[in-house]
């Protein structure tokens, strides 16, 4: 169980994180979303005792991270896959952490196998690793102490599609066994696929949070007709708002049923009627972050999708 | 890379397990010692430290005058390369955590930063003693081979004071390196300043007559010089203490406080 309460972090006059509160219950995956500079990493660092909050608290299982007797046995942390000594082998990196955690070297072999680095890759210098391999090694370090909580900053970064699919399964399984997962990401699709609940942060503030289903439910349906003008008139007549109009289609702010009935009543033939598509979360994300005062947020999100 | 991604079952994460005590200071010291040797750079540095002493002993055996081929003189001279390199080892013990950014993992696993820093100080002390051990072996090698390979005799007498003071000076040296590392958190900056700053003090205090007290009380090279032969006496200890206060204690306290308070990113 992770509880962040009224967390605020200032650097001089600059406010990095302002009054952020959320909870991650056991058995769930929480997606922590936000554009670059929104305060995600600062929040995670404060949670893991690496940065002192200006005010507010962050606890794991009711205790501040710094008070955990053997922190790595409770919380597996991966904040930056690049933060590993280039002159050590993968196995040695894990062996050092294993000594601190007090776990056996057979556990090192286990996690190496689990993240797909067993055998040759384990003996290579970390400096020779690809970013994806470093992510796997970082994840292995996080899993090493068999923790009940995982805190991961951008863990999918650098993984190939197969790796992302694999990690999604790993996190899902971890949560289904009663674990708590908090992961930040720019890979919106990835978060949508695995997260039970979402916390969206922009400009240092939480701008939306709730279950993934709940947050995505309000994003409307995409509807396309042979006669777009007639469809627009029919929706307007039924009092249904139109939030967006991608090429030749409309995004209606209502259920598919209401839109279908309105179209039928007006005698408009529909070509397509479906939830607003795979970009639902991105739509949500952009609508939330573009209204905040975080300036260049929206373009940055787009960059990360390329 | 190929991804052999069988979904191995994760061990059950359960909150109901018995609490596992944190690592002891001894364990953390072992970890720090291992860290100093398990990287490519660390391994080579240790090897160089270990090999320079016998090299010095061999040169001394072949080229020195007979009266200098005593165990005591071998021991004194083999200290020099070790005294030069151990502080660098001490610096890297701290700064590599920042240059390689492993501090994130280190302090995520052990959030009590003072324990990690304490372990680094203990590990450095062990390395200092091991460094002296290497010089003792090298000095013994020199003394042993002198009558065999040269026409000179040798003398095995050595005073307890010399051995003791050599240990103290080497341990102080590596701890001063640790202190510079803690204060600056950057390998190149700490190494350069470690060698440049005291030299500047030496030069200045030698140039300006009114500042000779600086040389006598603050210049480490001057204050510790008698220690290599075990000849430090009453006031000498005070002079060593003041110079170590300036170059060791001050930066370590400042650096320690800074690391305690800073954000690790």
C-alpha cells in the first residue's frame, strides 16, 4: 500500500510538485502519467526517500520509506535504468544488491532468468548493455528482494514490443498476487493496457485520478456517417455535444446507444460507431494537460509517441 | 537481444512476512570493499597499488647504498607509491556512486545514508591497512633478496613506532581521499583538487616567509614526513592533527552533511 498525502516539493521558488495525493492499494497497478517536467520523477524520488518533501508525506505500508528496516525487501525500486555502473557485469550488479538485501546467490540466478538476462548477458559489462537490457537488469534489481511493492519510473523505455508485452504480463501477475505496482510512463497505450487506476499529473498537480475504466468512460464515441452534416444536425437536435471531429468523423460526448438512437431518429445512415478508439487515453491526457498552465506539455507528449 | 520471456512465477508478494532486519554495518562494509574491486577501473587501481610497492623495493635493492637496504628503509620507501594512490582509491569509493549514478540504487536499498557513508569510511580504513600490508610484504621481499641478489647485507630491525605510524599515515591518507570525494562528489574534480590544493599551500608557505607556520601546521606533506620512519614526536602529532583537521575532518563533515541533505537523482 502506497499513500502519498499532500506532497509538495519546492526547489527555491520553483514548485516541482504541489499538494499531490493518491493511494495505491495492494493488488493493483497504478499508472502515473504526465508530460516531461510534470513532477512524476520528483514524486517517486520523494516516495523512495531520495528527496525530502517540502511538506506532506509519502508512506509505504504506513511507514515513511526511510523507516523501513530493510527497504529493498519491501519496495522494489527502478527509478533510472541508466544509473548502473558501466564497469560491472550484470550479475555482479545484482550480487552486490543481494549482499545488502541478505538474499542468496540462487535468488540472483532466479531474477536473471526471470528478466531474460540469464546466461551470457549476465556476464557482460553493463556498459555494453542496450537500454532495453538495462531496463531488464534494473527490474531484476527491483525484484531481487521479493518485495510487495514495486515503484518503477518509465520501465518500458527502451524495451522492444515483445519486451513491453512481457513486462505488462509480469506487472499484471505481480499485482494479481497481491502486490502493489506504481509505474510512471509516457507510453500511454502501455499504461492503458495494464493499469487498474490512473493518476494524471501536470504542472506538479494531480489533474485526474480514478480507475482506468472510469476515466476513459467519459471520452466519448467515434461516429461516422455518409452525410456528416446531417449527422451533426441529428446529434445537435438530440442535445448531444460533439467534442472533436477527426477527418470525416465526429466524436460524440455520449454513449454509443444514445448516438445510434439519435442517428436512427433522423434517418442518418452510420458507417461506424465505436468507442473513441485506441487513443482514448491520449485524448484524455491532452485535454487535461493542455488546460493546465504547463505550457509546452502537449507537444512533448506527441514526441514521445513517435 | 533474444527475449526468452517465460513468465516465471514471481514469488508471492505478501505483506504478512516476518520483517527482515536491515544489513549490519559489517555487511555494508563488505559490500563497499567488494565495490572497490569489482569494477574494471577499481580492479586495475588495486592491482597497480599492490604492484608498485615490490617494484620500488626491487629498484631500491638494485640501486641504493648498502646502509639504505634495511627493512626499515624498504618499508619507508615502499610507502610512497601507496600514499600517492590510496587517496585516489578513497576518492573513487565515494565519487563513483555519483559519476556512475549508482547512488540511486545504493540509497534506495539503504535509505539511512549515514550507514552507507560509515561503511565507506570503514572500508577505506581496511584498504589502508591492506595497503600497508602490501608494503610490508614488499619490504620483506627486498630485505630477503638483498643478500641473495646483491653483495650487500641487510638488517631486519624495525621499530613498532614505525609500523604503527606508517599504518596511521596510510589510513589518514585514504580517509582524506574519502573526505575529498564526499565534499566534491565528482571524480575528476576531487582527484585534481586533492593533488593541487595542498601543493598550492606548500608553494605559498615556502615562498612567503611569514607563512612558514602554514607549512609546519597545515601542509600534510611536511607534517606527515617523519611518520614514514616512525619519528613523529609530541608536537609533531599536534601538527599532523591540525593538518588532517583542515584536509580531512573539515571536508568530511561538510560533505557528510551535504550528502545527508541532498536529493539523489
